[in-house]
């Protein structure tokens, strides 16, 4: 059956991408360019997979296409507002000009990053001990599968060392930024140590999305320093993501198994990769077709603020929204519903458009700041925000994990404060030493 409405909406999404791509100076890594390209590509891929690998997929409804179209539109409008409000008084800064611009970062950045990495290394044995404890209490003999099952579906918790997972990725971003500006042997070593630590923390956390956070940070920081062939860089990222996603799927037995033959694993992981790509939008379609009503509770996207209000006696929360959603069948099983559904469930379509208008504005504002200053704060914020943007096809990583963003902001701002305060500390120390002499 020729679904005319499907191709019409796909065409409109590609038009939005091309218009925004040109308005924002043909910069592929501009958040609006990436977001519109992501959803135009996703809808196109859904049509291709519908007639090839996943030929039993149901037809997406007009209402589902409208949800995607208007969300993409309002995200783009938010970016455009940011562009018009942002006073473009400076040209894009060149990397070679940063040595004189950030002398404190060159002199003291490596010292504080080394301290951050030392904290990560000290905490790593404790983290591994907690992981082993969880695995030993599980009935599953597969190490990684046991950990994943207990962390997601069980009641076990890693404990305080889980905060080092995000800390390790922030340390990686800091080390990568420092090495990109001042590419010395010392900074290169710090980067590889940071990368190793972050990979260990996140691999043992057994979530494929946490590995994607590492990739997002690397891509985000790199995009400001490697300006040539952005399409090739993005294409490489997609290949790396698909490869890692497939390998981890086999290790975690989510779309493959280490006990199966390579040929069977390839067939299974290919199908699961396609399903993970387009399954969420079909999951969203399931609830849109059912005309799921908004509950106006805010418990899905505003849970952090509701809990905060409850702790100080300003509000009362009846329950916590489930992190793991129930499965639906379309006819393939899925329990993820894109980033859009939680906003629809809370306050409806208007709330969804308003929030993604706000996200588009924030993304673009931070990006424009980063491009024109190469300030470590804005570059890292842009890099980390690539994670929820690129995973918007899968599930919400903006408001539902708001407390995680607070931790990341805290770690970044702590580093900036420590580096900025070093000259004052040294001056005070030298003054005290002279006074004592």
C-alpha cells in the first residue's frame, strides 16, 4: 500500500533540515541541523526497513507523523530564536589563539585533571567490588547479563560509587578538551588514561546508552577542533555506534549471544539494530493510536522537582514513574517510545512542543557560545547535550534524568573553579611564605 501521508511528512522533515542547515551556515554539527537530520533520516529508514528487514511493521498513523513533525518544527524554531537573539560580535576563534587566551588552563589544567583521574582510579576497585557483589547474588551465571538484570529489573544498587560513572565521563571530556588545545605528550597520556577509566566504568554499568554518552562527548569536543569533512566524521560515528551496539548486544544477550555462531549472531544483531532504530517510534505510535490521555501529573518529566518539593513540604508525590516501561507489540516487541511520549503523558502536545522549543533554544545558545569562544564550559555542555539529542529517537534523556545532569554540571563547574582559583591560591601561598621568611 502506498502511504502518501508518510512520504509527505518525510519530505517536509527533509525540507526543514535543508532550510535549517543553510540558515545555520551549513554547519552539520549545529544542534538544529543534527536534530532535523536525525528525524528525517529516521523516518526515511523506517520506510526502508518496513519493506526489507522488518516487513511486518505496522503503518504509522497520521497523528504520529504530526507529533514528530511539530516537535522537529518547534525545536528548529527554538534554535532560530537563539540565533536572532545572539549578538554575533565575534568571529569564530581559532585553536592556535587559545594558548594565550587560556594560560591558566595550560598551566594548571593537567594538574587538576590528574587529580580527577586519581579519584576515578581510587574509586574503581570499590566500584568493581560492588559490581562483583551484585553478580554473586544473582542466579544468572553470565557476568554482564547478571549485572544488567539486577541493576535494571532487580532491587540491587551499586551504592555511592555509581556517582563515579558520570564523573569518569566528565574527566574524559576535560582531558580530551585539554589535549585538543594543547596536544602535548603529557596531555595525550592523560586522555588515554581517562578514556580507559571511563570505558571500564561504563562497560560494567552494562547500559549501551552509557557507552553512547562516551561517544557523544568525544564527538562533541572533537567537532570544534576537526573542521574538515564533518559528514565523514558523522558517518564514522554511526559506524562505531552500530558496531559497539551490536557487540554489546551480544555480550549483554540483547540481540545475540556469545554461545551462538557468528553467522546467526550477525543476522540477529542486524534485525535487532533495525528494531532498536525504528521500534521506539512504533511504540509511540501504539499509544498515539490508542489516544492515550495525559495525566497532568508531571511525574515523568518533572519528577526531580516534585521530589524536591516533597522533601521541603511543598508537594506530595504519590509514586515514582517506572524507569523500565512495559512492552507493547507492533508486532515486534518494544518498551521504548522515543523522547516524546513522556511529555505527551504529562501535559500533552502543547507541553511537548514547548519543551522542545526550549531545548532547541538552549542547544543553539550553548553551541553559538562554544563556536565563538571555545570556552571549556560551553564546549563540554554542548558535547554532553549531544547525548539526549541523538538519543531522542530512543527515549527521553533530558528531564527524566535531570538529577544526572546536575551531577555533570557540578563536576564541570568544580573543575573550572579549581583551575580559575589556582593563581589566587599560588599568590596567597607565596605571600604567606615571604611573610614567614
